[in-house]
């Protein structure tokens, strides 16, 4: 481009042609389209396959068990006798559904695990009975799991115990 005084004259040395514009816009639109198409798949691993309602049920079951079976004056310490009586009285999934007011379609499992030195976990035994109630969870569908660190009266936990509630 040449300038002569106050006027601008066009010559044959133009900065952008129609083809340049078309290629630039095409690349821009493809980039934007790819970004919007690919971004949701980037974020999908962080989404929860379990609904909030199932998580709330799991939390409610764990909270109810702790509040119903706690030794007076000792927070998060479950009474071993009451725990054994609870597991004995509610061994099946149907019993747990009725006790906690869950729908019949909700599968539930309650387990008290003994955490040993070194981090190993075994199912806690109280009076010779395993502290497991409900259906066994076999990873068949995504489940909401609530874990609470507890103690069981009578020094039955090696390091500590954990109450694990799964609802699916």
C-alpha cells in the first residue's frame, strides 16, 4: 500500500485474500467445534454414577446405627451387646429395609470391620457372630458407600473399627 498525502492507494500487495479468510474461519470453527465436542468427555470421569438420593440413604443408615447403638457418654463407641443383638435381629436385607425405612428396591449391606495393625481389615466378630447384615455387595452396580470410624465396647477393635454401609 502506498500513501500519497492523506489518501491511501491499494496496489497489488493486499494483506488478506478471500481464500485466506475462508481457511482462517474454517480452522477457527473446527477448533471451537472440537473443543465443545471433546470437553464433556474430559469431565465425565469426575461425574458420580451414584445419585445423591442413594448417597443420602447410605449416610442416613450409618448415622442411625451410630445414634441407636452408641454407648452413653462415649461418642462413636458402639455397645457390643447391642450391636450383636441388632445384627442378629436384622440379618437380611428385608429386615434392614424395614428397620431403616428404605424402599424394597434399595439393596443394603452393613458391615463392621476391624482395622488391624498394618492396615489389614477383617470382619469384626462379636460373641462369635460376624457383624455383617444384608446382601453381599459384589460390585454388580455402582453403590453409595459410607464409612465411619468407630470403636466397639470391650476393646474388641485392634486399632480401630469402621462401620461400612453400602446402598445400591
